C-alpha cells in the first residue's frame, strides 16, 4: 500500500534529539477504533495508515498505540496471548511495518505497549506452567501458592469484579496470583528466565523500529510477604536491567512508566536516569477537574507542591482522559465523593475507583471549559497526551460494559457508521455514538473541517502554538500566588525564554493583579496573536479575563516587542 507523504520533516535518517520526548505531543489511539479498511467492522493497521495524514496535520509528534497483539480480548488486548505477533483482526506484521514506515515518513514517533506484569491465561507460557509439576522451572514462570491468604496486605484493583488477587487453577491444583482480572495471571519476575524473555520481546519491537514502549502496571511486578506488593525495591532491579539492555542496543528510544501512584512514589521509577525516561502524573489529572468545578486553583497548586524534582533528562506525561476510567485512586475519600457528585451523577458512569467518561461529556460539552482544560494540558509541566476523538469533542456510551464506552469508533463523517467502516452496523466491534448532542451526524471530522471555529481547528492551532515554544516541554514551573484564587498563574522558563500562563478557572469574568516587578519594563506578547499588551510598570499588573479564559504570554524587552495592532509602522512609506 502506497501512502503519500504530505508533511515536512519526513527524513527518518535525520539525527534525533535524545530528549525528543520532552517536546513531544502524543496522540493515543486504538487500532480497532480508528478506521476499518477491509470492512469487517474492526479498525486495522491499513485503515490507521490511511489516516496518518489526519494525525500529522493535527500537529502531534508521536502516536501511542493500545495493544494490538493476539489476545482473547477479555481486557481489550491487555490480556496478551502472544507477544511477537499482530492480532489477525488488525492485520499482520507486514501491515505493521508499512504503518511504522509511513508514520516515520511523516515525522511521527510510535510508542507501543509492553505489558509485562501479566499475560492472558491463554498464553503458551501459562498453559505450560499450569501443566508442569509443582516446583518445576516451567511452573515457576508465574506466581503460585497453596494458600490464598498469602500477600493479604495487597489491595484489589478491580473492586467491581474481583474478590481476591488469587484464583484457583484446577489443572495446576494451586492458586495463581493476579493483580488485575482473574484471566490475567502475573508473571514471576523473581525468575531470571522471565526477565530475559521479556527483554527479548522488547528487542523484537525495537529492532522493528518502534520508538518507545509504555510499561504497563509496573509497580506490581514483585510480591513480598508483609508488604502491599507495590513499589518494592526489587521492582527497580528489574527495570534497571531492562533499561541497561535498551541503552546497550538502541539509541533515542523511550520507556514510559504507567505507575498510578503519588508523585514521591513515582520518582524512583526514573532511577538515576537509568530506569524510565517518562512517567504518568496520575494525581494531577483529577485535580484539574476539581479545580475547574470548584473555581479554585488550590488542588492544582497543592499537587504540584507535592511533586518532587525529577532528573533533568526525565519527563512527566500528562493527560486529561484516556482509554481507562478517570481514576480516583490518588485522591482522598472526600475528594472522590466530590468528583462522583460533580462528574458522575448516574452510578452507571462509575467503575472500579473511577469514572468512565470522555472529556466533552465530563464538561457538559462546554466549549470554553474544553478549551481551558486543553490549554492547561498543553502548558503544565510534562508531555501532553491527547486521546483520539477528544480533539472533536466526541461523546461516550457508558451503557456499554467495562470501559468500552470511551472506546467507540472514530467519527469521520455523517455517513454510514460515521465513516469508520463499510460493514453492516451490527458487525461493528462497538456501536457508534448516535444520540445528540454527541451523535456522529453532528460531531465528525468532515463537519469540523468545514467550520473555521470548530474545536478540531482550534486544537490544531493550540498544538501549533505549543510546538513553537520549547519552554512548555522543558521549562521550569513557577506558580505565582495571585490574590484571586479563581485564577491559576504560573511561569515557564527555558534558555532565556519566559512564558506567563494565566488561567481563569471560573465560569464568570475575573480580574487578577500580578506582582511582576522582576520584569519591570518588559512587554507581555500574546502567543496566539503576537500582539503586545501594555508594558509592565511599577504597579501590580492588572489583567481581566472572560469566563474560563486563558492567556499565554512571552515576556520580552520593549525593544523586542512587536508593534501593537493599529500602531503605524515607522518604517512604512507615507501614502501620497
């Protein structure tokens, strides 16, 4: 399949900045949900490849793909049956190679999943282990016990479906350990053979050209009596060995840690720059929603104060929504109740310890709120991740089971199956969203391409502005304690560039006075319009803002400031 190249920076052999992930903007997509090329009702790699121009034109610089490996699909592919193959519904290895080449030709990095905490119970490793004698090397690939009360201090993650972290296997005649679903037995990383096998899987995909690997559920790799079986020191021994293998054989590749923990507990996953390059900042995300609804910056300011420094070559990954529930594990009980009451009034919106909703429905389709939250996503410290369809304001269907309501087909047009597939509607892996206000008839790519003020076109502009300023990805984060708590203000500084971000969290117009004495004589220049604001003087700097409005400024000297709109250009000729 030949795919035209329509974007710049297409030279895959060009030198790559080893810190490319600091400036990245990641687009998260499920292959099955994006585009069905062969008409079977499931998205596939050929369909994804056909739509790469859309992704590249959005301005993002990397793709994060959810699992696409052979799987019984009881957990949407996170129950892996074979690590070094493609699920036949999505295509084959050659289709993946063509996709990878086409993505790289457009300057897009590709990050895939390395799910190493557990496998499917259908994986050959587990089938071999359960059939092998107790105590044998083959049995030792997983975690077994005769006592289901072992590791009793360990919490259950999927509280809606699992009553224990142990399940009985009648073939093995033992209990096996699983931190997630009972059909996902945990691998035994105390066995060196397991670690070597996982490193070989890593090598397989990196040799093919994958740029990064998201390490799923890594706080749970090791089990020990008398602990909660999370964040144990032995886990970091495993990660250091994996990172050493990565660095010895590959250049400019990435480990992204999925560790849903408090920031001080996540810091060790960076190691001394010898474990993961990036890690998700899970606790920031719910506090952004709390701050918005409370119209009070305090939740954001407090979690950032609780976030320790990280190594200079490491980075946080931040997000508003993704393929899972909006997790509320890293909040207090009071905060969790508040989030449920504000964002999940229908109990069907809740699952496990979280909320299964997309961005737009969470914000009641409020355009100003959606814009402000995306502005925070693009300006807070870290690498932003945009979930597919959120750039359109897609809705969800929480009547579907598990987290499937936020994994519905991408809405391309107002035609059959939202332009996702030519299959019969009944054959789709999931029904498309049809009911207003989120139905595909009104919310789709084709419609938003035609409207200059659409959310899609606004998001392209937002991403473009972010990419012009490296301080967003690499700069310091310096909160400014303005008098008005409804306004969140912070500086981002990097290599002589100073950015000022001002965010109105209120649904009403607000003003804020800022102490900018350090920048006396400088001029704030709006990043969107390149228009200067009044020069900073000796008095507090006054700004007024509309409901849920925000400003991004660069602070420059008066000499560097562009002329204000309507100001005569002294170099221009006088008209006769």
